[in-house]
C-alpha cells in the first residue's frame, strides 16, 4: 500500500566568517583552552558580524539547500524556522526569509523550542506533508545566539556560537516499510518543570529586555543524557529497528561529553556519531542541520542511509527524528 513520506531533497548551511578560538576567549573572560576543551570538547565557534541578522544566516543556508535540492524556489509552499533569536519580537523571522526568497504564497512561521527547534520544525513539516497541508517545505534552524550571552559568565559564554542550517523536504511515496526513503518516525517531548535549569532571564512580558542565558550545567547534563537516550529508544521501538541498524547519529551539538554519554548509553559506536561541536560550539537550533549538512557534503551520509537526529533544549524540550536518506 502506498503512503506519503517526507523525503529530504536537499540541505545547506552557513557559518559567519568570524571564527573565535578558545585562545581568543581567554582575552574576554577568565578561562583557559584546557578548561573549555576538557569540559565541552569545544575549540572554536563562529560569531555573527555586527549588523548580521538571524535572517541573513538563515537565507544563506536556505538558498544552499534549495540549490542542493535542485528545485525552483516557487515550489516551496511552507517555511518553518526553528530559532530562539529572531530578528524582531514579531513578525516571525521565517516571513523575512520568505520575502527575501521572493515567495508570496503559502505559510511561513517560527518555532521556539530552543536547541530542539530544528527537530520540532522538521517534525511539524513531516506532519504537514503527511496530512496534505504542504508538499514542499523549507525547514531552517538559525541562531545568533551570541547576542543572548553574558560575556562575563565563563560557564556559558564559551559554549555557544552562531550559524544556520536548512533542509528541503518534499512529499514522496513509500510502501510503509523501514526501507522507504524519508522520515520514518518522529517524537517530541517537553517538561516545563525544569525551566529554571536552562533559560533566558528576560523577555517582552517579564523584563522588557532580551536577557541573558542562565544555566545549571550539571543538571542539564544529567537530564540530557537520560532524555535523549529515551527518545532514541522510542524511535527504535516505533520502527522495530535496533541501534545496530543506524548508519549515522546526528545529535544536537551541545557538549562532547553529552554526545559520548548518549552514544554509550544506547550502544552506538563512536565512529557512527557526527560531531561538529569542536568547531561550531553549541549553535542551538542550527546545530543539527549544520552537522547534517557537513556529513552529507563530505560524503559520509549517502542515499539509503538510516540517519537518527536528536536534540534537547531549554524548557526542557527534546525529540528525535529517524529518516532514511
């Protein structure tokens, strides 16, 4: 029996030109390269230039994904963008990208799930496609997260960077088996009881300011390893697959210790894990599509591969998407 599948037709990414190393960070805050690398695995991150907006990063990633997909931009009927650093409080940054792409039809909107934003957006795109609401969706994760940082707080400012990644997802046909190309299963979760563990201490309603990132690192680490492993197992149970069936694991790039702990917990060998946190830092909603595009462009991820995406962010929010490339 034929069913509708959401097939990834192309991907793209963009990093700001300015690269900030750990040595550069030692001139800004009381820290050392050894301290950062030992705790996070991060060596450098990219920071948006003055005047460079989240929409600017998103647009470049979007155009790269559209070119990679080989489609006419006018085929896109929906844009869903994961971001926690919009250009403006409103409208959604997705509509800015829509206008810059020359699109005047369909729908465009942002999703706010912090680091899980891309996974949330991709899951929504899959739902839209499967129910017939959309046929070609541009899914973006883009952040200028550096603008939420307290540059005197060495426990947070060394962790994050800016960037954008995007995919084009198109409606395709499948037979309803795990051999189908496209998204096989997706699972989203949140638990607001843990808001104070990772949040920004500002906003239009509360302080009328943007605010800064505040985090209880040890608590976030503890919850991340457990929650991420659980949602990965959820995806495998839903499809009847096992960890040995996964060709590539593309996780949210928050901290190398979290990535190592998660892979070990679910029984994935390190060589199957795509890791970019060392060069990018934590780019929030942009981290999964940035890592995904990198692994596709360097030839690791090939057509037919089984790829597992996951993320966890403030809220807490977390989720997974299992896709046949």
